[in-house]
C-alpha cells in the first residue's frame, strides 16, 4: 500500500481518513475528488504542503481519468469514500445519487479489475433499512434500503461483491454507523444542531425524535477501515460502529448540554418521508480483528459539538452560502408550522 487513491478525500470521512493514514503510514496519498459542495479543500487545509499528498480534481465516473491517475501513480489501493451521502438531498434530487454512488463505483471496479488494484469500498448501515427491536444487523443480512441514498449504496455494495465473486477482484467493504466529528458538512444532524445552537437558531427535530441511531466518532471509523485493510479477509464485509444506540432526542440533549444551549430551541417538525426508525449493527466481526472504538456514542456527539464550537472559521462561510438556500427549502416551511416550546 505504497501508493493509495482516496476518492472523496476532501469530504467528511475521507479527509479524516487521509489525516489518519498519513499520520501512521509511509504511503503517498492521491485524493481524487470532484469538489462538490461537501468536498472542500479546506478540510485538508493544513496538509497541502505535505509531499506525500496530492489532489486530482475529477469525477470517479470519468473512467479515462481514473485509469490515467492509477497508471501514473502506480496505485496499489483505492479507498472509495466518494459518494452523495445525505438522505434529504437524495429525496430532493435522487438521480445524482445513482450517477455517483452506483456508476462511479462501477467505474472504479472496472479500472481496478483492468489494472489489478485492490479496492476498499466505504458503505453505510443504512443499506440494512429499518431494524426491528431485538436485532442487530450482521454482515450477511439481506439489504433492505428504503431511501434513494441507501438504495444507491446498496447497489454499489452488490457490485463490489459481484466483482469479487465473478472476477476474483481483491475487495473489502466497511459499513459505517452514523459518523460524527470534524469537517462534517452542516446539513447532517449533529453539525446542523451544533451550529444552530451556537447561533441561537431553532433545532428542527424530525417527528417525535425517537429514531434510534448509533453515533460513532469518525476517528473510530478510520481505525476500523485501517484494521480491515491490514488484517481483514479479502471479499468480506465488516460493520464498523459502537454497537450501541441512542434516540435522536438524546443526541440533541448531549449537543445542548455540551454547548450550554437553550432547550427552548427544539422544534419537532414534519418527519422525513420513509424515515427509518432504527439502525443497529453487530460489530463483533471487526472486533475480531483486534479493533475497538475509542469513543462511546455520547462522547462522540459531545466531542463533535465541541469541535464546531471551536472552529467557526470552518463552518460560518458554509452557513452563509449555498447551504442557506438548501436550509430554507428543507426547513423553513416545516419550522413555520411547528409548535414552539416542545420539551426534548
């Protein structure tokens, strides 16, 4: 793994992985990123002078570009973080999710097959769909995606596994829980609620807020991917999370407690269409590789909230730009019809 391509390396999880990997491994990392709204050079602002890091701006769906970069850089490994990731955005405009998450992954697989490159694909717990009480998803469970985003990721997972079965391509997959931490674009729940609390703006909680989620710190996802890359079995899938859940209302409480926010800011708004009620993963398989999470869910959420409090320089320009148009389209009508003063 001397020469690595990290696709989507300017995004949230991808940029955290680039930082983690360069800190611990003697590799050259090429970031291949389309630099869409959530893929930002600022996420690696302090690393661009490192000779072990380079950036290629481009689309993973551009097969000629991917092939050229892999050949020129003598690439040993592709780690694929590149994806459209936000469920609400997939409801508003689903076709781009198919283009990036399905076709883009397929292009990477074809180039990897042609050039004999190992590929690691980063997926999500959302491919399992809603999980009934009493069960935790294991890696062999059927995929039951319920949103356009989750369906596009499930399709990509199936392609990755098919290339291993059909062609013997060396692949691995990690399915991550709800990641939180530095550089997460503020359309997602924890950075949205953190920045809103800091600004004294309402916190729009979908429905009753009792949806169950495993909030895992992005650092732990990065260490889990490393464990799979170094010790995992080719062709296998590994769930990476804490194995523990909390309600979204509990998450909101942690954010407000950490930041000293006002609970009067909480607003229960019209729920997302098809909103999965519960995600929960069994993580015994990755633990068998000697991996353990550093953070429990409460610590992960609190640490993320503190990061946003200490890094206004990063998120304030986002909140004043195109993000504001999305926020108004997504939440203003919901907030206008939401009762005030609901306790969390």
